[in-house]
């Protein structure tokens, strides 16, 4: 560690601000040295953390990068059986309805419908003569 005037810089930087002001007024080089040393410590700490982070990332990339704790629990619903039974019941009801609809025959006769329509048109022509 560098010293300024025989005084340890690290200890001097932790002194209260009024005393620091007096020291830096007497020796302006002292505050610059302390500032540089603190900046170097900060940069070295950042470099160290970046290096540790890079090591962790490279380890993850080289390995599977999987999760360290797995939970193989299969979720089960308490009402799944009831839901399955309801689904089967509804499916059977739909099949019965489809059967009934497909076996249903029309209630009107096309021939009768055509005859009624023909009579209607004939009557319409007849009445239109007089109006």
C-alpha cells in the first residue's frame, strides 16, 4: 500500500471529512493518491466478479446447464374421474341424438306441397284478371 507522508492511505481515507479536508489542504497529492487507490480496488473487485461470472457461464455452456433440483411430481386432479365419466355420458347422449336425427323422416309430402302451390298460383292468376 502506498503511503503519503508516512501515513497509511487506507486508514486516512476512512477518517471523517473535516479531518480529511485538513489533510488534503496540507498535502493535495494525498487525496489524489487515496482516490486512485480506491478506484483501483473498485476496478479490481469488478474484474474479479466478472471473471467469476465468466467461469460460471462457461461451466453452464460446457455442461448440460440443467436444473439442479428436479420435481418429477405428476399433478393429479381430484375430479378427473368424475370429469371423464361426464364426458363419456355426454358423448353417449350426443350419439343417441345423432341417431334420432338421422332416422327422422320429413312430415310433409313433396307431391302435396307441389299440388297446393300449383293451386295457389292458378288462383292467383284467376284473381289477377279481375283486378
